[in-house]
C-alpha cells in the first residue's frame, strides 16, 4: 500500500510549494503576506517536523495539504494531484530541531508570573478604556507588563509595555499567551505587528475565558470585540482571537445557548467563520444565534468594539 500523501511529502514542502508557484518569501519561516487571505504580515510557514505546517492570524493553521487546498481553493483530491506532480523533484530538507516545548512553557509561565493584574490605572486598562470599555474590574485572564521585547522582521528589538492574555485549551490541559504591545497614553505601540501569540502550538478549540461561563455564553474573535459585546448584552463573552480559531472553538459542557458575535468584514471572512461555527454548534445540539453590528452613517460595517466607541462618543 502506498504511504499517505502527507507522509510522502514530509521534508519536501518547501520544494512542493515553490514548484506550485508560492513566493520564496512566504517560505522563509518569517511573518509575511498570507497566500490565502492576502494579509500583509499575518502568515508564517514554520514547517514543523517537515509537515508543511503554517499559521495565519486570520485563516488559522494546518499542514501542507491544508495549505495547498486553501491557497489554491481546491478540494483534497485536486490538491493531492498537484502535490503528486511536485514530490518527485522536491528535495528533502531536514527541518531544524524543534524548539523545546518545555522551555517555551517555562518562558510563558515566567512572563505570566511577573505580569500584574489590570487595576484600572495601568497602561493596559487605559488602552481598553480608550476603546470605550468600562468594567467594574478587568478579567483575570488579562495582565500587563511594564516592558516586553518586540521583534519585527529584520529590525533591531524594541521594548514596550504590553497587555497579556491567556488563551486556554478546551480541555484545560494547555495554554498560550497572546501579547498586545502598547505605548503611552494607552494606545498600540508604533510597531509593524503590535499583536502576536507567543511561539508554540495554539490549542484547537480554545479561547480567552474572559468571564465565567453560564448556560448562555457569547463567543467573538478579538479581545475588545468580546468585551464590548459583554458590555452591550450583559452576558459572559469569550474571545477566540482569530477567525480560524473561532471556527474550531469548543463550548464548555455547562453551556446550552450560544451567541456568536461576528465581525462584519469587507472580505466576509468574519461572517463566514461565524456561520461555519453556528452550523457546527447547531448540529451538536446547542441553541445558536449569530449577531452582527449595524451599518453606521459612514456606510462602513463595524465590529462590536467600533460600535461601542461610537456610542461612547455620541454620549460624551
């Protein structure tokens, strides 16, 4: 029996993808333009264990076959034919030794330990307040540090305050930290990529558990979007961080009713992710509703954070 296409392609993905026309910059292992959604700096081809793995903060993650399917917009059998046509000439490249997961976990634990809870006066609290948000207290899954190194591609490191957020797996067995670099008086830092996950596997089905779950729970993409939806509707709302992660989110057992607060994107990425999740959750037996913001006089569709900011300005 012939080995699975994924097994036969191990170590050959750079050659396969290059042969199919992917720009060499996209195969460098650094953040850059996404061949799937077109985002200019959200994609990284990390090729873990030679499996062609990738991550995009908008599209999510996957292996080499997934990448070809999404990039070329084809079904599996068509992607397999494309890959078959390149395997014979693609050289095997032995991947660099994977980063020790234990070291990564230790670094995240150390960073989280030295971080401080938001108290309403710190720069992270002021950043969230600048987004029109006001809560009696901030969720404990959010913390901040006064200084954190930031690296842009091909640039010297810089240091800025940062807000940290803990993204927890659906089974509670793993977590990863998301970082938002900030600057005074409470804005995003002037860097190319002010938001980044720490290196490591992003747990499928996970989320930022901003509030304790109840029978009714909301889920959104971004942190500010989830917090804004909570302010509007007075229900607990979690954040999945990306459209790709939103589609993979798994609801806790205590939940019966789920409200998906979708992003109204011009590309329809947010809408597609919201309805894909809604369809799956409905088949799993949940009561599901999808909510989007309205059009404003500007004619622009806005996320829930923008909606809250407009309301805050109107009331000022």
